[in-house]
């Protein structure tokens, strides 16, 4: 390979890496969260409830994440199933969709609703 061809190949690879970093989807499928006891998963569930309450001001209190799925994107998507207690003291299951990009400290609550 000539030096010029090598340079072009290297430049192409760098562009591909840059595109991937810039948030073009590198998406995989959804897979079950293997260990919901993972402190990060529980913390994420608590954050989702806090964020929901900040918007809805309904006094919901986080219990624990009981299940969910995760998907590698440019970051991670989480569909969490969690128990929470409402203002009347009633415990129910909720579904929270959270997007997280840890290296940019980004967290987004995409949706939050009672689990059907
Ligand atoms: C799940 O995570 C918790 C907390 O990190 C750990 O104590 C436990 O051993 C893990 N369980 C399995 C089956 O990996």
C-alpha cells in the first residue's frame, strides 16, 4: 500500500469513528436487564421518579426497580419497570423510558406511565 493510500484509509476510518461518536445510531436489540439489583439500575429508577415528580408534582415516591430491558444506542436506552408509592399510599408498577449517555452526563426521561 502506498503512503497516500494508507493516509486515505486512515482518514476514512477516523471519519467513521467520528460519525459514530457524533451520535449516529450504533443500535442493537433490546435485552433484559440481567441484574436489577445493580446499584446503577436502582439509582436510574430513583432518578426517573424524581424527574417525573419534578414535572408532574404528584408526590410519587420511588420503591425499587423490579425489571426492565436495555438497548445499546449511542449511549443506553432503558425501559424500567419500577414500584412506586403514590400520594394516597398506594403501591403500583410504573414504566419509565430513560435515555442515558454517561460520557456526556446526559439523562433524559422519555416517558413515564403506570404499567399496563
Ligand atoms: C447483582 O448485583 C448486586 C449488586 O451489585 C450484587 O450484590 C449481586 O451479587 C448481583 N447478582 C448477580 C446474580 O450477579
